[in-house]
C-alpha cells in the first residue's frame, strides 16, 4: 500500500520490465555472437575445402600439361595446403624422425629450378625434378628413402643444405612467433595489425574511394586512368605513412600483386593474397591465408 501511495510500485514494475528487456537484449547479443562465430568457422571450413579442390585441380592440370612430353612421368604423390592441427601433425612426424649421424637431409631450395643442390639431386634421384617444381621449398628426406617430402612455408629461410641425425624444423618458418607488423594493402584498402604470435594486439584501417569504372561521357578514358592512378598513389602514400608510424622489428606486407612492389624496400616479407571484405574482416582473412604451408609428397 505504501509503495502504491508513493508511486514506487509503478517504478518497480518499470524496473522489472527494463530488466527483462535487458536480459532479452543480452540473449540476442549472445546469439548474434554465436552466429558470427559459426559464420567464421563455416567460412574457414569452406576455404579449407576450396584449398583442397584447388590443390587437386593444380595437381591434375600439371599432370595434363606434362602428358605427351618426352620426360619420364614422375609426379608428386600428393599436394595439399596445411595449417592448424594438420600442420602440427606433419611437423611433429618430421620432428620425430631420428637417424644415424648425418642420416637426415634438410635443404632450403630457392625458386631457381636449375639450382637444385647436388646433395638433393643425389638423395632423390629421379624424383629430384619435383623439387624444382615445388621450389621455393624445404626438402626433407633420409638416407633410407623412408621420408621424402617438401614444404613451402610462409617465411622461408635462406638456402642451405645440411645432413644431421634429425630434420631441421624452426617454428618461425611455419607459424607466427614474436611481435611483428602484418599489413594488408589493396589499391583502395589498408589494414595494419601488430601481432604477438597469433594474438592481435592493435590494429588500424582505412579505405579510399578509388574510381573503378569509366562511365560513358565526361572525361576521356586516358584522363580517367590518370585520375585513378593518382588516387591509388595517394592511398599508398598514406599506407606508407601509417606503417612508418609503427616501430616493429619485422614487417609482413600482403595484398594485391600490383601494389606490393611499392613496399619492397619497407617490408621484410611480401606475399599476394585474395582477402577482401571490410578492413577488419579482410585483415583476419589475409592473416589466415598467409600462415599456410604447402605440402608436396615427393
């Protein structure tokens, strides 16, 4: 009765309504977050399936291209793109191999097919030409011929050849380690993340409204191209300025092939990726795409 006289009953009822509405919104937010997580997982699963199909298509196309040649038909036993648990499994198996002194060969071969080291040619025999097709890659084989594989890692080391009682496997060749900058640059999009291993510490992004199509009428095609080129140059200038503001020991720049040459002197590593979408999503997609390893079974 006192609550009703003082008007508190109505206020309490309103508070209960608001509490219920708050709980409802919280449940909606949680459900939305779960849907977003499921969407990301589904997209990554789809990307994995696409990668496997692309691997198979590439393998078959390469086989078709070589049919009818005079070369002996030597082909990869299999080719696949590995990451996550599959990569962990592959590296663990290689790391578990133990041989006698100088029984395990590890070699980093650059992308010059004519520069396959003699030690690799001798160890692989007729299958040595496959290394030239997989290069740049790390070659792993043993003196008994039980292991014969090549891996093309995201961050390949300088060329080397070594025989030891086990294979040489550095985590930094295959996985993100330490603190580094990772920039995605397209002609109209920029995203820079500072990472500690796989953890994103900070990021900044921006987009530029770059002319994409030349409509009929108005200025000429030549003038359109000049204006568009200038817009892209201005966009890349700003990207360079943003990168320069971050003091990182290692910088990886990925993106469109047409713009990567601009960062050849700035970046420690360059790579083309097809990441698209809004800047934050594109950055995550590019990071996921870059940190993959190509496995060739020789």
